[in-house]
C-alpha cells in the first residue's frame, strides 16, 4: 500500500515487525538493514541525494515514523496484529492504551474484569487515531526512575537520581518546560516554511504564464511574418523558411530555460512540502522526549531552506519581427528580416519610410501592447517585493525587541544566580562543604568536612575509653557498659560508619596531646590513625601491618633511634619522618593531623596541620570495599595520649590549607 512510508535507499515499505526506521539529517527515513550494511559507512538518500557519513553522524530511531507505521498497520492491516497480552497467537481486536498491548477478544473480557485493569482505556481498531503516549521513558542507568528532567549543559534527558549524582551542578529544567519550548520552535519553523511557499508558488505561476505568453508571441509573430511575406512570396519563400527556423529555435531555447527554472522551483517546493508534512506528523505522533531529540534535525533543515534567497518573479523576454528597410527589400531579400529578443529597441528595427500607414499602425499597436504587458508584470513584481521587504522589516523589529528582552533577562538571571551562589556557598561552609577552587564548580573540587564520630560501643575498654570531653584516651575504662561487638585486639576504636562513596574529597582532623612519663627504649606505638576494610578492624593491635589498610603511626623505633612518624600502605612502610617528638621524660606536645580520602582519584593524603605541610600522598588506593576510619592510642604505662576528633564546621579551612590539598590531589 502506497500509504506506508518507504526506505529512502532500498525503497522497501516499512512494516510493524520489520527493520526499524532511522532518521537521516534530511528528515527522510532509512531502514536498519541499509544502515548496518552501508558500504564504507556512507549512505546517500535517494530522495534528495544528500550523503551521510555514519562514522561522523549517529542516527537515531525515527520514533515519529514508527508510530505512523503502527497506526497505518492498525488502519489498513489489522489482520496482521496478534494478541500480545498472553502471546497466545489469537487475532487482536483492540489496543490497551495504558498497557500499550494488543488485546484479543478473550483477553479483552479478562482485562475488563480484573480490578487492576478494569479502568484501562481499550480502543477498537476502527476508533483509533494518532495519539501521544503518556507512559514515561525510564533511565537506562537507574532502571525504575522516569526521565522527566532535561540537562541543558549535557543536552540530555535525566532522572531524579542522575540530577543528584552526576548532574548536581548543571542547569536542569523539567521535561514539560523544554518540550513546550521545542513545540513553539517547531510551530515557528512551520509558519516560516509556509511563508516560503507563497513566493515559490507565485514564481511557478509567473513561469507558466511566461510560457503561455511566449506561445502567444510566437503565434502573433508567425502571423505577422506570413502577412509581410505574402506580397513578396516569390522572392521571400526561402528567407521566410530561414526566419521561421530562427523563430522556432529561439522559442525552443526560451521555453527550455523556462521549463528548467520551473522544474527547479517545483523540486524546492516539494522538498519544503516534505518538511512541513514531517512536522505535521511530529505534532501527531511525537512524545515530549521525541520533540527534544528532533529539534536539532528540523531546526537545521529549516534554517537551510530559510537562508536560501526567495525566487524573484521571472520576466519572460519577448520577441519582435524586424521589418526594417522594406523599401529596399527586393534588392536585399537574401538578408531581409531577423528574429530578435524583446530587449532590442523596436524602433531600431523598424523602417517607417518604407512601411505603409496600415503596417506602421499595426506595428505601433503591437509594440504598445507588449510594453503595457511588460510594465504590468514589472509593477506586480515590484509590489510583491515591496510587500516582502515590509514583512521582513516588521520581523526584524520583532526579533530586535525579543533579543533586547532576552539580554535584559539574562543579565538579571546572571545577577540573581551570582547572589544565590554566594548564599549557597556560605551555607555550604557552615555545613562543612568547601570549594577547593572558587572558579571550578564541580564535584571533583568540592571538599566535604564529614561528620565522623567515635564508635563508643566498639571501643576496646581494656586499653582505652572515651572520656567526658569526648576524647579517646589510652586508659582502660573504670566501668564496663554492657554490649557485644567491642574490639578485642585493636587498641582504640573505629568510626560509627564506613566512609561514604561521595565521589569527591572527604576531610577530617585529629588533635593529639601526648605526654611521655619516661623515655621509650623499645619499639613502642604512641598513636595511629588511618583506614582499613571491615575484616581488618580487629585482627591486630594496629592496622598498619594489614592488607586493605592505609595508616599514619607515631612510634619509637629502635632502628631509627627516636620517635618518628611512619606512613604505611597495605602493611608496608612508605615514608618515615624523624624527630616527631623528643624522647625525654616529662615532654608534652600537641600533634595536629589532617586526613583526605578521595575515592574518585583513589588517593589518601596525610597532612601535618600544625606544620602546614603534606606528609604523604598514597596513590591507587583500593576503595572497592568500604573503608573504616580507625583511631588507636597505646602504652598507657609509658605515656598519656588524648585524641580529639575535629570534624564538620569545627575545622578551620583556610585558603592555604585548600591550596595544599589541591596540590596533593593533582
């Protein structure tokens, strides 16, 4: 059936169960078979001869034509439709608009009797018309979340989770809003193309009239030539034949030019009509998400046609019969007469002295008619041109006013956005969130001072406890609160929860007050802070020697001959910083450390806040499993340690500290 759309390459009709249609940039359709089998990755549309390189252009499925094929099948080939509800092979008799399934007569009765589906809208094939589906599309990443937002920065549809996770800092609007904007743009394209067809039709009409006028001129001149040569037939027969041949040749050339211009204009008109027809189908079949994806295709081809100068009304050249030197006609019979273009001055080809009064008046009357016809045609063309210029001027004034309004609106929006950004940054700082680079607003440069807490229920009370000020100290508890799950080997505690996978740097600090009661003589731990996997939390008295761990220890090492700061990764020493504390009885020091964990970059940074320097940056940290922050204090019989956790807005985040973190993560 001719009503079904065809592939622009193989000319095969699209069917409901056949290869899917894909949309070309020219708005014509090509089947999936031709796309996948294209030689060299290049296809050429047979309708408009426009080539498409599939390597540079990603074709999308033509949702509009798919829905058109669906409705044409329902209308013209209903016997091909089988029940999809139970897949039992029965002939379908109706369509469930809510389930989007074909229903047979048996399933129709069951559908109407179930409580969940009795209110569904069932449409008989004879009553179905073009409709837009209200069933939302779902996110390909978060399967059960509908796509109801549009990211202007990424130019794609997203769901609510995408908005929070990967598009938090982008400009996002609701699908309904952007769909309304695209609908107005398509309606504008439709109006502009409709206006373009008016001068095209006028031009084609003028070309047809020119062809008719050429025929009339031909007949008139032929008759005039016949009358002129009738009195001189014996001498002028041969010359008459030559002039008639010249006339036929010039007429053929003129009509050939007119037909060529007419064919070109008709092709442009058909192409424009094709775009208008497709836009009409878009309004019938396209969903809101389809509208968003189609806007660039329709906009590009519309702008191409609108940028093409509108054709001007063609003035058809006339022709006259030269009867000059009639008095010497017999002596110059061999060269008498010529068929000349209408542009030649008629007076220059007339010989009034040798013409009779009747001949002169007839020629004068013919010239007057020709001049009058040409003048009327030119006046009509000028009037249309003036009207077009007036319309263009009005349109330009409207565009200028619209642009001024948009500029003012943009300036207001930018000013408001700047104020809102300053307010939000202030609120973020109060919540412990900082921008590491003020000029870069993305997740990779957001630093979260997370709110870690000591897990009081897991602290190893035989070795340490949390005092009334909330500090972790290396003294066993005088009380034994009930509860299971406490650490038995690790001399300290962990956080109440593992580190969240935030996709941005996370930061916390600890302030340690250390007092030596006597000099240390053996390998003795003083304190430890770091991270490890859940299974390594209580394997040993410290996590420094365990896999899946990263830690910083302050300890006395006999091999180094003093108290050092040791950085360890996966149980292996990475760096040793000497002279952390003097190994002298009665010495007291405050050690202030900061820790950065960046799961996106797979880095952990240990910082000496008091000295304002980075101690070490560990790369390629395995964060495939959740990491638990760990806090250890040791050897109560040799020294006293009090560890304070500093988190959230309590952290003094200076610009110098931010720069130090940025450099460590780079």
